[in-house]
């Protein structure tokens, strides 16, 4: 791990940029979930806030991927970090002057969603431009270690900020993290690459994206499976604050503990993946990990003891991260670099396009049929699609 940092200062700066911004994300996510639940005690209201964070991103993902293939990805990341810093600073001011309401919360969250949509494909596509091909999996593991450790720290710091100095400074902390992230990534020079991406009208952009994905069998055959998995996995975002409040009667500290346990699982998984090279087929790791995520969903819903809940969330984070790292490395090593931005943005867009519907249905179903059934059904469908991934012929050859 030390070698890749000492020999590549750009990757070190990328690492630091992702670290500080992910801590801010963890703080921000906790504050959003806590405020929306505290205001309403309703799964549907929590779902509405999360829809405002996901739906705008889905709408612009096709353009975002094309832009990431045509323009300097480092500049895109810096610009979107600054936009998100301004949004969180605005939320901090509104909260400080007691003007913050559901409309403002959803409005600025939606703008952050748009910025994040442009940041994501640039961020996921930039690693092959700053590290050698043989180091890509290790680099992804290190980045995931950063992200998951930040997910542990973010909610804990956020809960402390809410309890000690209030919501305005919690938002302000996130604003500063985005600014610091932009400073770290400012001036990074990327390897030049050939590009075939063009500026196209909306529907032509959509068609071009589908054509690009269709030309890559691994991406096209994973598409529907990952979309279904993401649809049912999205329930966890809505479930955590409701679970903490209704089942355990806890405040923001309970939500933070659950989020941190999930993040700690991701951190341990990332630490292992960045330190050792598993002598197991990529397909088997992906299938096994996603199947166990589904199983942990069932455990989460069926056994209502707080420490078992934290343990199940730990393993959800652990196995989800293992699957994501190997999927991302698979895409980055098997797909053309000049198409990677478009492919990653379309895969993200289509996989995430069902998330707003998932949030809405999860919010409604939790209020009417209960948490247990939401988690049980989600776990079953995640497990089924893990098995479906195992039958993809191209993955056997990967």
C-alpha cells in the first residue's frame, strides 16, 4: 500500500480528496436522515428526501458520462465539489437562522444530486489515468478503504456535532470537507486518452449509451441483475432511521451507530482487499458476496436485538464492498478506457433509476406492512439475482 502512495503523488492526492469528502458525506447523510425522521416520524417523508437526492442524478447521468469522456475529469471533480460545498453552506445558514424546512432541504439536496451525478462517472473513470493497469484493483481497494472508513467516522462525528453544537455546524463541516476535497484534487494532471464521445441531443445520448453498453457483453449482461439488486438494496437507506426510532426508540446516536457499523464492515473488507490478493475467481467473489448481503437483510429483519442488528449491518457492508470492488475492477480492466465514463454513468443511471421508486415504495410499505416484510423480500430478491449473476458466461472467462 505504501509503495503506490510513495511512487504516485497524484493517487495520494486523489486518496486524500476522497477521504475528506466521504467523511463529509457521512455527516450529511446522518443529518438528512435525522432531520427528515425527526420532523415526521414517517417512512414516506424520509423517502421523499432521499428521492430528491437520487432522482435528479438519474436524469443527467447520460450527459455526465459523456462529459467525463470528453472533458478533463479532474476539473469536473473540482467543480462539482465546489458546487456541493456551496449547497451545504446554504443549508448551514438556513438552519442557523431557523429558516430550514422540507422544501429547502429537498431543493439543495437535489442540486447536490446533480453535481454528484457529474462527479461519480469522472471519479470512477479517473483511476486508470493515474495508476498503472496492474495496480488498478489495489488502488480501488485502497479508495474503498478510504470511503468505508469515512462512512464509519462521518455518522459518529455527525451525531456528536448534532448533540453538542447543533445541525448548522454539522452542515458547515460538510461544506468545508467538499472545499478541502477540491483543494487536494486541484491541478492534478491526467494521462491523455483518445475519445469518441460527442455532444449529442438527449435522446441520441440515451441511444448512444445503450449502443455502447450493448457492445460490451459483460456490462450488458450485468445490467438488469445489478439494477434489481440496487432496487432492493436501496431500502436500507430508509430502513435505518425508522428501525432506530421505532424498534429501539433511539435518537441520532442510534442511527449513527447503525450507519457506522455498516461503514465499519466496508472498511474491514476494503482493508483486506487492499492488503492481499485473493486467489478466488472474480465471479465467485461477486456472487458469494451479494448472496450473503441478501442473507444479512433477512437476519436484520427477523432478529431484533441491537447488537445482532449492528452485526448484520457490519456484514452487509463487508460483503457489499467486496462485490463492488471486484465489479469496478472488472469494468476498469475489461472495458475500453475511452468508453469507461459513458459506460459507468449509464450503468449507474440504469441501476439507480429504480432507486427513487424503491425509496417511495419502501416508505409506504414500512408504514403499512412493517419493516420485517420489507427486509425479508429485499433479501430474497438480492439473493436470487446473485445466483443469476453466477450464470453469466463472460464472467466465467473474466
